[in-house]
């Protein structure tokens, strides 16, 4: 009996081992796995998904923001992409145009996810009825400021561009390591420079592209470039800092006011709790009375090796439960329309300015209008020329003229192809 029992145990163990199911792994590289403003949500989301789908694991691959999109483009173009692709408005059109993405319709349909659940920006991912990305965040830019610093300097919230400039001069105290505002003032990252300067250009009521035509030399664009350069030349911003280092200064109350997305407000409260209650926000006091919004999308690489598992993941992140966590955990406006903002506004009254901007019809995508399919190239042209303006002494007028010439050449080259 003992021998039979032992043999039975061995047989049972053998059969049990044969039925072990190893979790399928989907790769998701990105900046969000190490950035303090993003990781609270993305980490919690990945945990939620793995708990709901124990047969699938997400391989979380941290990649520095500064090189992430270049690497992702190279991987997609070489036919060796990660399973999950992360995109802003600017990258989305390029990826669709190049056939880098897998249509998501079957996965979203199966999960009961409809575009009607989302705001207008979600339709940037649609071509010929096929959905190539799930819109998860719509993050407009407004003026976020430390009201206590304004009060100490005897400054009222600025109503227009002249009051804004006067406020900047009064608030700037570089000898105390306190700066009036923040623009991206470090060379070597054209895409970051584009995002920084576009806030001002859009705030002046224009952009670098309108309806597919370059508009870098419009008078309003040149005026915006002049103002942007003035901030740099007059040392109203910290210089030579990477994007995370400058962000820390704002979180610590060392930058008085900044056109920025909503995540910054919640991080102020987390990093410097004593400063959170005195935060305020308002629409940009610029002459165009307009702003921009950066939308975040996730999709599946066309050559992904785990499409079905990845499809479950992109559908899961679009659910109301997970979208609500974007707001609750990192303070960014989710893309869904049915989000409950009650608790957020109770704790962060300044968030209303972001809701208003997100719903304002004048708030547009950061992607160049009519040039979405080659947005990354537009960003490089604009960013490189603005770097020359800031760091090499090129005038705003010459910057605009050179930029316009290069953008016209870029459009012509696309038409030939």
C-alpha cells in the first residue's frame, strides 16, 4: 500500500506539473514607469489588469522620456515593436500613416467600449472607420500659480499679456533661487522645446500649422516667439535644467507660476503639502485666449507578437473604473465623458480651470493641424529653430522665416512621396 501510495503521489505531481499555465507576457516600455507624475496610476493599472487577467503579465520597461519616442519609432519601423505603444497626439498620426498600428475595433467591441464614451480627441485615432488608439488622457494647459508668492510680491493674477510680463518681473528672484516661470531652457531635446514654445504660440491664437499649411511666419507667431525669447533673455526662467529638475522647482514653490498641465497641481500637494492649499489656476492670459491639450493614447504594434493579450489590456484601460483612477491617482483629466469630478473639485478647487479648458472648443490638439501624419518631423524643425533662437542668438524674425521655409520644404517633400 505504501508503494502504491507513493507511486500515486508521483503520478499526481507529474500530472499537476503538466497543467501549470505560464502567464503570457506583454511588453510595455515607457517613460511612465519612472516619472513621479505618472507611475502612481500606471503601476496601479498594471496591478489591476494582472489581477483581473492572471494568465497575462505586463512587462514594465522604464525608458527615459528624452529618448523614448525616437526609440519607439525605430522599433516600430524595424518591425520589432513592443506589444503596447504609447502615443501623444503628435506621434499618433505618424504611426497611423506608416501602418505601424493594429486596428483595435475587435477588442473594443468585445469589451463594449464605444467612442461615444469619449470626448472629441478620441477620434484623432480613427481612419476609415478603424480605431488605432485608445484615448486615455486629455490634458489642457492653463496657468497654475502659487497665490502666496503673488501676494508677497503685491501681484494680482494677470488679466492680459502686459500684466503677465509685469508679474513675471516682480516675481523673479534668482538670487534666492526663485523664478517667475518656466520654459524649456536646455538644448538637445527638440520635441520638448516644441511642446514648451507651442503653449505660447497657441496662447497668441495661432500655431505652426493651420489646415495643413505652415504658419510660422504669421505676425502673431513672431510676436509669441519674441515674448518667449524675452523670458529666456531676461532670466525669468531657470536655465540648463532637464524637464524633471525644473518641474521639482515648481513643486517646491520655487517657480511662481507656469502654463502647465494639471498633474503638476496634485504633485505640489504631494511633495510640498503646505503649498497645496494656496494653489490657484486660471486660463492663459495671452492675447489669443486659447490653449492646447496633450492627449495620450495607447495602441498595439502592427507586428506585436501578443495581439490578443495586448487587446485585452487596451480595452481594460478604457473602462470607467480605470479612467476614474487617472483622475484620482495622478490628477489628470481622463478622456471619458462620464467621469465624476466631485471629489476632485472638493479637494482641488483649482481643477475647474482644467475642466473648463478641456471643454472649450478653442482648445486644440498639440498635433499640427493637417500635418498630423508627420508631426514628429514638424516638431524637430520647430524645436531646432527655437533652440537656435534661444541659445545661438538668432532673432525671432529670422527664426520664423527659416522655420517657415523648412516647413514648406517638408510639406513639398511629403506631396512628392
